[in-house]
């Protein structure tokens, strides 16, 4: 029997009230299981952990299919474990077999309301309006209140970078759980920080442009100009500088031209049109 206040057992008599009616208040994740089912025992603590983390924003209801064969038959249960998510009285998603925590979390986040998501949206609006201090305060509170919402990590890191607090951003990203450091948004924030650290010690843009006009093969000025463009979100201009470095001197800063291109690709994601265009140009120079 679970010790979680958000995990319950249901039988045929209570299923209507606990699941079908209850899911009009909060989503209900129904775990169809059996005592003899090894994978069921593996999945159970994952569901309980998430239920405790979400603190009542969804409930787990367990149905023992050996004892409640009528309920299992009603929902076409053929293999165990089978998990169905109910919302407003109907099944909105489901999976069979043991799934990793990340997979179950992703399913829940599509249907479970989360106060921290509203806070993230408000912080993004503040950031877009230049209210960076207010955005930072809101995200710091949100992270403290809901540390399980991993999306807050890159949000706060990016605001710290915007504020020029690079050491604080680095400490914050370094302290993030290893399990999230490979997430696309977190990786993008890490790459942005690396560029910002170079930009911090760079001359003004005008000086770098003048240096390049005077000496077009000045890869150091091109590299620093590229990092400044990244910091301002001028990705195409940054990519132009990095592609030129690759063309001029492959050995510069241990292949910094190619590495700069790859880092911006990682920030933008493979589906971005600039990535396809510049990846083709990069390949033509390399091969």
C-alpha cells in the first residue's frame, strides 16, 4: 500500500467516483496492475514519486486487475502494467509497460496544470519587456517553489546572462542535476553562456568591424564579433563570421570556426532554416 496521500486503490464500486467523476477536478492516472507482475512493481515507485512531486495536481489510482476483472475488461486491459490518464471523465492518453520517469513526466505535463508554468510565461513577458530584475525574482521564487520543473532552469540562466551576471549563471547551471544538462534548452543556455564569457572581454562592435575592414583575415576579431552577435540574437551575422573563420584558418583557436558554427546550430535546433543553410556551407568547406 502506498504511503503517498496522492495514490489510492479503487475497485468496481469506487471507480466511478474516484476516476470518472474525480477526473473532472484533477487528472487521474489509473495504474492497472497485478501482484505477480514484476514490471508493475518497477513502475509503481515512479508514479508515486511523480504524484508526490506534483502535490495533488493529479492523482494515481491503482486497480488490481486480478481482483477487479470487470473493470479491467471494461477498459480492454490485455497486458500489464497498463496506465491510462483520465481527464473530464475520458481517457486522454495511455501507455503500456514500464516507462522511464521522463516519459511519464512528459505525458503528465501535457495535461496537468502547473502554477510554475504560469509563472514562466509571466517571466518571459517581463523579459521581453526589458524587466529583467523582475523576471529574475519571479523565476528564482518559482524554482524554489517547484524545483521539479526543469524548464525553469534555462529560463533563469538566460535572464542571468541578460543581466550580465555570468558567474551566477555559471554556478546555477553547474548546480543543475546531471539528468537535465543534456536537455536542448539547458544545452542552449550553456552554449550562450560560453559565448557571453568571450564577449565580456571583447572590444566594442565598431572597433571589431574596423579591425576586420583593415585586415579581413583577422580571425580573432571575427570570432569576438561573432560572439557579440550571438549575445544580441543576431544568429545569421554570427554564423557569417564563423564560416569566414573556417574558410580563412581552420586551425584558429583549435578549429573555433567550426566549433562556433556547431554551437550556434545547437542553440537554434536542427529544424531552424539557418542551420540547414550553414551546415551545407560548412560541409562544402570541410569536404
